[in-house]
């Protein structure tokens, strides 16, 4: 698709910003997202092509403004819901339970 | 067809979302909690640019190894005095994980992905690398499943160095192609 | 379950290799062939970027057969094709302001390209 992800040759997307000695993961949620996505991929829930296309269908403004691993989280939630493996309703319920507990 | 961005509520905090997702995946037996920790440990501590640096250092000292590496055509592209190579994935973030680990944020971000194919010399200059006009710049867009590693030129003044000493010179950026190994940079710890 | 993580990681980091697949027919292109990237605008997944479409390049290498991303993304099967490394001159892509010695090398599935008739 002619989506926002197809960035080759675009201009005006801002300066190159590099973090010196950048850690592999900045936040714990990035670690967990990375691992859950790889493990579900290896477990055959989806192909890497499906994951990429799911990311390509993100809202363009969110694609450009969210941290990288949020794209992964989006695609895992999207595809697991579409395949009926983990529905958005289940996720919303569980997130509400966790939030209500205050901390895990 | 449902439009992806017509959610009735904005997505909440990613930390909360992944806690919910992970707990459900574990409950449903789709993911093993031990595997999560192991996978994170592997990519945070055990696979990284040092793997690629060892490949490069070996290619510098062992001509037969270098020849096999380059002949394969899918493992490494050699920088020469005439050609400088640099790698990108304009469409997403494809990167040679087995040799370099996980990519830095700048590699996966819109500014690099958009600019390096159209103005590579300007991008390389921002990394501190000046390319002479007579040198050809080849930008490799990793659009399919082949993953590219740049084999930088061995710096002058390293005759007789051991493989270990040479590997210490090879920065991650020099294997992406956005920089080159420098003897003085390694000494001062600059230039990741 | 201690053994499982290593297998999974091996699978994960070899995701690329697992996409290799036999193609039942002969390659359409050989090294040195002049090709033109198709002007195609699918609404589904593709790995042919817009900046390459309609541009002329030269085949550098045949990487062999791979599962086709465009079909795999939609559950339509692997449908393997040859993937080629194709060189595009910077000025072909971006016009005369590009440095004369800039080039882009990109990997293209066979159905992304057409032959250019020899002049």
C-alpha cells in the first residue's frame, strides 16, 4: 500500500537524532513487547509479513510520533485480535483489572 | 472495511497494554515466561555488534575467509577506495540481527530511512564521514529478506595487530556504513 | 522448558532464511539485464517502494527463490519467486541534482520488474 511507512525520498521528517551509547531497550515495556512479539511469531501466530502490513496500516500520525516498539505492540494486538487469539475485549478487561490493582 | 485508526478511545499507556497482553498470552499457554526472560537476555547482553566486529577482523587478517564472505554475495559488501556502502530499510527496520544485534533507534526512524536513499552524502556527513566526490556511494535498501553487513576497509597503521585488537576498532556504525573504523576514535572510546 | 528458548531464538534470528523457497520455473532475468520497476499501486502489502516504481535499473544478482511477501501478508500462501538485487543510479531516481556516483541497490521480487527492450 502507498502508506506512511514508505518513506524513501520523503523530506521534512526532521533531523537525524542519535543517542550516544543507546541501550538496547529504554523501558521495561519495550523488553516485554519485543519478547512477546518474537515468541508469538516463532509460535506461528502470524508471519513477519502480516506484522509489517499491520504496522503499515497504523494511523499515519501515530506511526510517525510513537516510539518504535509501540508499532510492534500495535501489530501484535491487531493481529491477535483479528485471529481471535486474544481479543481487544479481553485486553481491555485485563488492562482495567491491572490498572485497578494499582501496581502489578 | 474497518478503518484502523477509528478507535473509540485512544490507546492507553504501552506499559499497561503489554502487561495485559503478556499476562493473557501466558494464561493461554502461548508464551512461556522463562522464554521471555531468556530472549531479552540474549538480545540485551549476548548478541550485539561484537559478533560482526569479529567477522570483520577475521576478514581483515584471513584473505580466504574474506573471499568466501564476499563471494556469497549476501553476507557482506566490501568498502574499497572506489566504493562506500551504507545500509537502510526504508520500509521498516530490517537489520542483520545475527551479526549486529538489534538496531539503534536512529536506524529505524523516519529521518534516516527517508534521507539516506536520496541524500546519502549529506547523511554521512552528519555522522562525521566525508565521502570524496570520486568515490561511489551505494545505498542498500533491505527490501526483501537478505540482510546486509558492510565490511569496512582496514585502517592504516594497524599492521601486525591481532584479531582481537582489530575487532575493537570495528564500530557498529562502520558495519552499517554510516561511519568508518578509526584508530584514534577507538583509543578515545568515541564513535559507536 | 529450558531448551525451548534457544530453539525459538534460533528460529527468530533465522526468520530471513526460513523465507527461502523453491521456484518451479526458470528465472526471467539474468545479471546485466536492464529492467524497469512496474508502476503498481496495490492497496495491500508490497515491498516495492514508491521511489523505485517506474524507474530503470540493472540486475546485479539473483538471490534465489523466496516466499512472496505480498501474498504471505494476506494469507494467500508463499507463491515463491526469484528475488533480484537491482541497481538504480541516483540520477535515475532523483534527477540531475543527485551526485553522479550515487546508486541504490534494492532487492525486488520478479513480479515487481519488467524487461526494458534493448535500444
